[in-house]
């Protein structure tokens, strides 16, 4: 971070989770940091996170439409990826989870190969892979800023 003189603020101090929730002055700094990172998987503009799925949907419905607008227009293709940490789901279960986001005001076409915008839904089940809890510890939804292809 000192290489680019990037300021970053922890929204929540990191513990044992495999993710950080941080704030940057702009998307430019996020992309700069990601361009030099070795262990970063992806960077997501977090639109909502909560301790359970119901609260996530409640929070996401409150996210300002004005902040969504540039990414949900009719000329922007999109896809939503479902990701889990330490628990696996069938394709049908993933589709069921995707359909729960049908209220999002996306007007563009779905493009699963090369979308203009990728949204990410993540369920975090802890760090012990052989005995995940029944329900996730935390859930997240946001827009990809940068996917790291290392």
C-alpha cells in the first residue's frame, strides 16, 4: 500500500476470516492495490452484508438505487455468481439462491461468459471445511470491482 500511497480504513478489524472489509477513497485505489497483490482473490464493492440471508435481503433493498444505477442499466449485461466458503451446493441450490435476488432493478441482459457487470453473493460458513454449520455465519452481496486472475 505504501508503494502507491494508498489509504485504507478497516470497516471491521480482521480476525480469522479469509476476507477483510475495508474502505478506500475510490475504486482507482482498489484497482491499483489489486494490480500488485499476490494473495488477493477478488475485490467487491459491498452493497450489503448481514448475519443471515433474510437480513441481507432487507439491507440490500435499502441500498441506494442511485448507487446501483450505473451498473443495472439496460445497456449493461450482467451475471450473479454464487460463492460459498467451506460448504458446497448443487447447481440447483445455487440457482434457487440466485432467484431470491429477482427484486434487483437490473435491466440489462444476462451474460454468463463476458458480462459488463458481475455481482457476487457469498455465504461464509467458517474456516473448518469438514463440519460447516447449517446456516452461514455471514452473507455478502456486492459488485465485482476487480477479479484477480493469478
